C-alpha cells in the first residue's frame, strides 16, 4: 500500500509541479499603489536555474486553466498588451494599461528534468473605483435617466437616496447640498417630512480609502411638489414603456411589410415560372406533320 501511495504522490508532483521558495514572481514596477490604467512589469526570479527553461503563466477564470505567456504567446486577441522579454539575464512580463481583468493571478514555472518548479501565485494589487450610482427605492431604471436626476417628492413625505460604488476597498461616502455647508457622511441620505427648504441639488462623493485622489461624484436634484405626482409626471417605468412600446410596434410593422413584399415577389416569380413550363418546344423531324408555330413576320419556309 505504501509504495502505491508514494508513486501516486510522485505522479501528482510531476503533473502539478513543485512549489519552491527559490522561484518567485514579483512586481518590478511600479512600486507602491497601482491604479487601473498603469503599466505594470512582473519579474520571474529563479536563482541557479536557466531562465530559458522558465515562463510566465496566468490563470484564466473562464477557461479554468493556466495559460502560458512567452515571446510567442497564443490568445493574442485577448492579451495584445502583454509582452515577454528575456534580456540581460532577466525574464520580464510587461502589461500595458492594466485593468481589473488582467490583475491575475500569475505565476512563474520552470521546467526541470523530471518535474517543473513553480512560484507562488501573485495577483496585482490594483486600486480602482467605479462610477457612483444613486438609487431611489422603488425605481429600477435609474442608470438610464439623465444626470443629474430629478426626484420629485410630495411636501411632507419622506425621500431616501442610496449611493454606491464598486471599489477594490470599501469607499467612504458623503453627501453635500449645493449652496450650503451641510455635509452628511453616509452612503444613504434620508429626508423626513420634506419641505420647500429641502429642495435643491445633492451630490454624493465616493472616495477610495487608500488613495483620496481616486474619487467619483454624482448629483441628484430634489424637487418638492404640492400637487399629486400622478398629474405632474410619468413614472420612470411608464416613461420607458412609452418609448419602448411604440418602438417595438414600429419594428413589427416594418417586419410585416417586408415579409408581405417578399411573399408577393415570390408568388409572381412562381407564376412566371409556370408560364415558361407550359410553353413546350416540340422538335421537328423529317416526315412529321407537327411543326413549330410561326409568327406573321416569319416568311422563310423551314428547310427539311
């Protein structure tokens, strides 16, 4: 039993490779915080090993496999901004204009005589912050509305606005009102029993906690109304339906017209083909009384 287990472990090591402290992958440049859009250079360190036997690999989450990167890398349509160089005894992988999909993980693999030695996996520590989204509970199509959005609220009612943004680290949020020193350090803004004094433009700012320069903002205009909202505006869903339904109906009309025209042309072509088939051209043999029809202008007798 023990020889079998030993053989199995040896086979797994040969297939999967051996992790070694000697082979490492590091971020050569830039040093410090790396923002989306920067140029990144990774280096493979393998003391005592010929770098010609080493290569970079990146794990592809969709394909669920490690892809090789070398001077003749495949999948160039996906990784056109990747470049591998072997100069001055260094093995470098340059990634230009890096974005979140190219964060990794990466590793360095060196082929040995009986197995391959691999480094630990490295994911590029990117700093990113997406655009801010403002959502009013009860609405679902806010991203299609104009910016700044207009939110109409009946006087005396309450309004709640939720601000969010996707980031590498949880961002900090704060609300500001235009023309006022009022600041509310929270992601969700709620105004109870709104009055005319509460009307105005409110701006939510999301800031990356590790890099304050990385920040995005979005504004919303709050209008206080005294008449029922049903007589003042269409809801967002009704507004979208008012645009989408006529467009879909027009598309069906165009498709129906095109289909009818094509069917009419096809029927006409079939009738013409049937008429051509009815005209039978009978050959004339010597001594046969059947002959082909002639026209009035045909004055030359047929020579048998």
